[in-house]
C-alpha cells in the first residue's frame, strides 16, 4: 500500500490532467451525438441537458449496473419532454454503435499484434492444441448458429431476435439524415478513450508501454468496466494482466491501473454530482 501511495505522490499530474481532458471531450461528444438520434423523431434537446444527463448516467452506473441508461432517459423525459421509451430506444442504438466500435478495436489489435499474439500462443500452447481448440470452437459456433437459425420458439428464438435487433439497430444508423456526423462522433469518442488511456501512461515513473500493449491494456480495462460497476477492483488487475503479456514490471503497471481508475472515478463522481445538483437550477424557468 505504501508503495502504491508513493506512485500516487510522485505521479506527473500534468499527464493525468491531459488524460482527463480527453475523457471530458468524449463525454461532450457523446452528449452531442445523441441529438442525431433524437432529431429524426422531432426532438431537439438542449445540449446542456444532454451533457448533464450523460454525466448523471455515468455516476448512477457506479451504483447499479446499466441503471444509468434508465436515469439518462428519465432526465430527458423530465426536462425535455421526450417520451421515456423513445429516449431509451436511442440509448440502446448508441450502445450498439459502441459495441461495434469495441469489436473493431479488438480486430485492429489482433491485426496489428498478430505476430506477437501468435508467438505468445505458440510459446504457451502447442500448435496442435491451438488448431484443436479453434476447430472445436468452430464446430460449436456452427452447431449453435444452425440451432438458432431454425429456432421458432424458446431460447433460440430469443437469441435470433436479439441478433436481428442488433443488426437492425446498427443498420438504422446508416439511414439517418446525419449518419456521417454520427459516425464521426462515434469514432471520435473511442479515439478519446484510447487517448485518455495513452496520455496517462507517462505520468508513471519507469513505465514504458509499447503501442500494442496500450491497445490490449485498453481492451482489458474496457471489458472490466463492462463486467463490474465502473471496473471497481477489477480494472487495475485487468490492465496489469494485459501489460504482463509484454513483460512490463508489475509494480508500475498496477500503479498505473489504480491511478487511471481512481482519476476517472473522481472525474465521474464530481461531474455527475455537480450535474445532479445543477440540473434543476439550469431548468428553473421550464
């Protein structure tokens, strides 16, 4: 614990501030992107209300997983008169777009780091075991796909409808009037997420992280955030485990994970709480 506190004390907070700046830009871009989904339904929300709704949603997600989306839609119902089901529907469409971006980042990482990942696997597993594993996964996927495709009732039908809903939601993005603006902000949001992660690395003494490790560490951290309430307890472990694949020393790696998570959390709590308090004041004339 004393070692970790030492890293917090010696950290370069200029770099941490730059990382938080990139994070704040991603939140503002997310709030602005929302209007492209609401405008086709005849709603033009105030940017201030959209921003505070997004920040409150992040704060609520730290208490109850996915409850933030409900609170976000509720804020817009109360202050912008947007029906809850319509607001919530647009948030689901946003999540589909974000899910696609996460998959793209994973694919890009696999492409950029293919040789390294392949060598890592072959060093720890024999080629025959890898081929056997891939073959087994392919067979399971094919059987599951055939089952879902033919399903007319029960669990298979639910999975089919879910996948079709994801596809319909994703393709609807290309049918909207400002689709390229929406796509630009979606890419920008995720670039800012990566920039926030990357910019914080120089804040830690003796932490040298190659670009491939940045991508894999970012993915590991992102998955931990999705798996728990804001990555509580899991985020530093996930990032440290990812960095360990590149032989990055554990001590500065885990310090980075804790500093990254702590500063993000403080920003979300501060901005979310201020938004919660300021929202009624901002709308006092409505």
